[in-house]
C-alpha cells in the first residue's frame, strides 16, 4: 500500500510515574511500542518513529527487534507538541498515517476503515456516553467541521458525544502546506496537530470522520490504563488460541504471553501463567503452574509446578511443587517436591520426592546427567557435575557425589543408632 506511517513516541509520560519510558512499559510480555510498530510495518514500507524523552533507550529497543524503521528526534525545545513532532519528516508516500506509540491495541483490521476512505484528511472518532473532559468533534453533512475543546464548547456542543480518537491520515501535500503555518499561541505553548484540521477546514478541504471502536484506539497514559489495556490484550490472545483448539478452564484466571505458541490439543487449567516464547504441544498445564520460555511437548505439568527458561519436557510428567530450570527431560516422572536444574534426564527415569540437583557452587553452575530407567529415591541430593548411567537405583536419603555406573545401586546413609528406653529417661529427667 502507498502509505507512510509516523509513530509518535516522544512524550515523557509523566502520568505513568515511572523512570521507564511510557512506550516501553510491557503489555502481555512486550513493550507497547512493539505492537504499534508491528501494525505499522504490516501496512507500510515507510515507518518513522518520532522520539525525544529517553530517545536512545527507545531506539535501542526498537532496532534490536525490528528492521527498516527510521527515527526522527523531535526539536522539543523549539517545537513541542504533536504538530512539532511531525515537522521536518519527509514521507515516502502521498498518504501519511499518524499513529501513537501508546496505542498498543490498534490492529491492521481496526485501521482498515480509515485506509479505505479518501479525503484530504481522514480522522478517527468514537462516541462516548459521557464525553466530559474530551474535545468534541463537530460533524455536519458527513465531514468534520471543527474540533472544539470542552472549555470552548457551547451548551449545544457539549451535548455532542463524538470525540477525537487521535489517529489521522493526511495527504502529504496537506502536511506540507499547513505544518509551517502552525503556531503555539495556547495555554501549553505547543504546536498541535489538530490545528491543521481548523486551517484545512477554513480552506474548504475535505475532512472525513471514521467511527472506530474505542477499545482498539485506547491510549495508555497511566498504570490504570496499562492494566486495562493488558486485560483487553489478554482477552484477544486467549480468544485466538481457544478458537485454534486450546482448552482453557476459567480463562479469566489465566495469563498468556503474546509470544507463546500452542500446537495440537492443549489444556490450560485455572491460574496457569505462560511467559515468554514458550511452546506448548499436545500438553496439559495444570492449575497454578508457571511456564517461562520453555518447551512442553506431549507432557503434563502441575498443579503448582514451575518450568523455568531453557527447559524442554517431552513425554514427561511433572507434578506439584516441582521446579525445572534449563533442563531436558524425556520420558521422565517427577511427581512432587523436587528441583531439577541444569540436568539432562532420559526416558523411564523416576524422580522421588525431595530430589535436588545441587548445580551451583556459588561461582559456577554444573550439569547433572541421568540415563534411562533410573530410580531415584526420595530426599536425594545429586552434587553436580555428576553422571548417573542407565538402570541405576539411588537409595532414599542418598547424597551422590561421584558418578554411578550402569546397573549399580548408590546408597549413602549415616548408620542408624538405637538408644533403648531413651524417651522415658529423658522425660523423667525433665520432670524433676
């Protein structure tokens, strides 16, 4: 499509009350600016991001994740405001879409009605039951006549429910004509993009309104807005995956990262959390389990299990209160109360309750290798680096410090001592 896109991301976002730039606050695992740029690049080969506040930090985040994005540093000292942000940009195409970096819910589909309209200016609007606090958009005979700030509205204009959604498409020649004419004679001493609407209307330009859904064009200006936007993003993510065949029990209690993927028949029970670029294939994630940047294939996890980054589980059962970190388990059973870190465990192996791979000596981390058909008794400590070969038994309560060869039994226990009648003597003495 012959369309250039300008993304406004120069604002300080003071209402977020954070040192982190507003557009880098995350929604469902990604900074909100990611969603805007992804949408922009899906409809245009000419995307420019306007920066000012913490510009280097935002540019670094974008360039590490996207190619072919141009950047413009706003001259905020001399030309603050949305109008100033768009100045001195040379769009490649004759139509220019202006998006906001703090609108993560905008999608190509939600922009389609704007893109299909032909006018000198096309602007997004929506209706509010209570438009208090918003400027009103006056529409007559199918065209925008004016944008009136609430403090300047007449009583009749205050009854208008149509407000500005903040996304525009300008003809390039419209920007070329009116941007140099913008002034900053207002309370904020800023250059406003909306003033172009007024000047264009005075010269009888065609300014077409397009009614859009408020949800898609919601801006994020506070932590409350951030939470609300994430709720809506989560609803989208979960709807998508449920329509693709994923079963979710009480989906409102489930969190799914926007980068997660599901293949085949998967089930998520209530309270499940899926973080990062996790891949779940034909698996059941049980209540209140947490999966972080891990692959789960033909397996079950939980309830209340934690699978940490770098883990791969295949044909494996992980039970309650089991934590797995950066480990590969294939055909393994670990029913409960264990920590398996930096481990490689083969099929047919059973991990008893309370088993720990002691993988960290305070400086370095080491690997534990466990072969096939190994039976590890409860309350076992495996001091890495250590290798347990196939068909081995580890007795309950053993601390394994050396490699165990195929077919062997490893046992390490303090000899049991029995003191006859100790109970009676002890408490008889205590009663004196």
